[in-house]
C-alpha cells in the first residue's frame, strides 16, 4: 500500500494493492472511508452534515459496486486507487481483463444482481474505463464524485503515528 502520495497535478493519491486479497470489497471500502475522513469529507460531530454523510455512503456503495464487478467479471481487481483534488474524488479499479464493462439487459429492479452499472449511472458524476498503459494488461474502471458544497477547504491527510 502507498498512502498519501501526491501526483504531478498535486492530487492526493492513495493506492492499495489487492491482487489475490481476501475480503477485497470490505478492504477497499474501509480504505476509502479512512481516506475520506482524512480528506475532510465527513462533517465534525457539531456540524449539520447530513448531505455529506449521504455522499460518503454513496461513495462507499460505488466502491462496493466497481470492486464487486471486478471480482465477478474480470478475475478480481489488481489495484485500487483513490485520487483527491479540490473536492473531487476519482476511484480507479485496475484488473487484468480487456473486456469493457457492459450493462446487462434491462430487468426488474426487484431482482438481485445486474444493477451495478445502473448504480454508477445514478450516483457517480462520471464513470468509464481506460485500457491500461504500455506493459500492463487489462483495464482501469474509474468513477468520479464531487464533495457536496458547504465544506471547509481541502486539508492534507492527518499524520499517522
């Protein structure tokens, strides 16, 4: 795991290597929740922040969906990356499959399964996939979410003891 790096654009970047990991969905959710807390997405206890709490819950649901899709349809994720800059979060899930995400045929929302991409359409500001760069097999499925308004400026991650 690499934690708290900054990329060339100045975004905070956190990486989690997850190839072959057990409980990968919950690990990615926990990793994301910790990062969002460090980046100030959660309100202080004294603040009225219901909209921000709901946005964090949406982000965690989106993480569950894209990581689960990688597990079910792409042989499992290889790497999980969070990029945070100016109140925008980008989640990236790399896998070894060259197959792009494909929506299933429309079906009843009451039936389980097959709704992951509809959830992305509904909750993410944007999402898509990219073929991985030279020397790397597979693709990266990404999504972007913005933090709700009414927030203090971005702060750096909390120092770890």
